C-alpha cells in the first residue's frame, strides 16, 4: 500500500507533460469533470483541438461541450478515448473530426505518448496500448515509469504545483500565430480511396455510439488538404451515408464561414484563434438548431464552463492589450477592466501638454491626481487604489492574486518585481504592469516614453 502511494505521488510529479496545449493532455483534464455533465464531445486530432472552442459554444448557446482532440490521434485512438469518456459521461452528441483517416499508426512517438499516457490504469487502457503501440513499446507504456523517470532533469515548479487554470481547461487554447497559406484547392474528386486499417476502428466508433444511443457527426475543418486526403474524405462520406450520419465538410463552406486564408491559420493544417472562432460559432449554431440541446447556463453543476469562458475571455483580452502601442489607447482600454491589478509608474517629468492629454484618462483608470505631479507609483485593482506613493522612499511588499509584488526605489529609479521577476520598461515615461487576477499571471508589461518619441517598450 505504501509503495503504491509513493508511486502515485512520484508519478504526479514526473508524469508526461504535453509541451503544447495546457501542459496536461486533454484526457487528463477530462478526468476532472463531474459525472454526466458533458452533452457534446469533440474527438479527433490536433485539427480538432485547434478548431473547436467549447467556451464559444457555452457563451453563445449554453452547450456543455468538451474537446477531447489529441495530436496525431487516429480512429483507433479515438475509439478508446470515447470508451474512456463514456465511463463518466453520457453525451448526447459526439462530433468526430475526419483527419484521423489520414493516419496509419503513430510515426511520431510524442503523439503516441500524448494519446496513451494520460489514461488511468484500466482494461480499456490495456486495450488501447495493445491497439496503438508496437510490441517493443507496450511494456514501457503500460508501466509508464520507464518512459518518464528521466524527466528529473527538466522538472519545473509547475510539475510540483500545477497552475489552477488547468482544471478549467476544456481542450482548447487560443493561438495567435498566423501564416498565409494561400488558396485552398478544392479538388473535384470523383473517386474515393479506402482508408485501410482505420476503417475497422471507424466502424467500431459507429457501432459504439449506436449502442449507447449517441448521435454521431463527422466534420472536417478547413486546411490545405491534398487530393489524396479529399478522396479519403469522400470514402468517409460514403460510410456516413450508409449509416445515416451527418457530415459537416467545412472545406466546402469557406465563403459561408468567412474564412481568411491569410489570417485564420497558424500553419497549413491548423486554424488559429481567429479561424477557430468562426468554426466554433458555426458548430454551436448547428448543434443548437438540430439536436435540441438544453441551455445549461445557470444550471447547478456547470460552473466549470462559466470559469472556462471567463478564462478564455481574459486570454483574448490580454492578447488584444498586448497589441496596443499608444499610451492614450492603452489607458482607455484599462478603464472598467475587472479582475486585474494595474501597477503604474511615472518616471521623470512629462511635458505640460502631455499631462493635460493624459490626466482624464489616468483618472478613469483610478490613478490619483498626484500621479503625474511628480515621479510616483500607483497600484489599482478594479478601479480602487490599493497603494499610492511618491518615488522617494517608496518601499512596499504586497500580495496580488496568487503572486507577490515588491515596489521599491533604489539607485534613482523605481523597481517593479512580481514573483522575483523585475518589470522595468522605461527610464523616462510611464511603465504599466498589468496583472491578471483570473489567470494568476502578469498579462502585460509595457513602457511608454515621456515625450511620445519612439515606440513603446515591451
């Protein structure tokens, strides 16, 4: 018993951590859901988790969805993932992303680990390993420890103290990288290509959902697909027609979705945040109109979806603020921000005309009248001043959110230190450190020159 407890504790620290997404795999965070709360599951590869944001479905329609997509997942992996999910959830609808038909096993070992190591020990885990792994890998994956025991060299604080936001993760994380992928060719395919080994598992998914009374949808998100894959999709559509399964082929809806191939993709195969908003809005509307799903907003037991929506909105808000390069615009956007702590530092003297132009906007953020009168510091939370002091003699240690803030004047300048990291951005001007109390992190640190000359500094 003691050995089992020790193994469990050590595995929690050393366990495989995904280097993308939310650090933990989507299966691991899925285990944190209360029983029988997810009405819709989205299953598939990275095309799935990059494209469908449950927060949008929740915010617009009150649909309690979860994205179970995992990188490189084929239909064998999806089948066992669904079986695992059905141990605790009874979804009304499962949406199966079609890119799994392009795979033939797991050439990328990292994807194999992502799809297996997040499982809890069970017969289904045993079956999944036997289906996905080759003979040389099975024992190591089943025991897990032979794979992860060497991680001691890469351990971070997050391994010992996972961030509190992980529990709100619904399988989607916004990404703002973009690449112009050019025109997406739509081939006029007149023949279909069988999907080989994957067909057996696709038919098992169809059979399983039918036995469980779950509606199944096939969907394909936009990407730079080649002709061979579109022929495979045609084959999947034939299977769908044979079984009365709806198909949402968004490759045929580019104009309807308003897809912009210059802005909505992070690479040839994956949507970014802007593209995902369009796909998610469409999916939510389709599900709401066709499946009679109850709006669960305000229903007891669904607070996690409210939290996830709040987290996503903060992530979007923080990104938008990070794009602003003008002090006046930045101050305007700080007004009425909720769940943030703002540290403002005035260094040096501002010209009179600049002071007059900024005074009203600074007042609206909560900064006191004395802020621009001389070099000073002001800490504001949701419009209320927590601390204000002239630069001379300033020394203050205080807690903000989950972090520690230290303000002190030394060597003729102000220092802003959050969790032992210093954020000093300008020698003469206004420095702003924006702390997100929901995400528990510094959302932005920016300095604006006093004379309005030169770019802001981040």
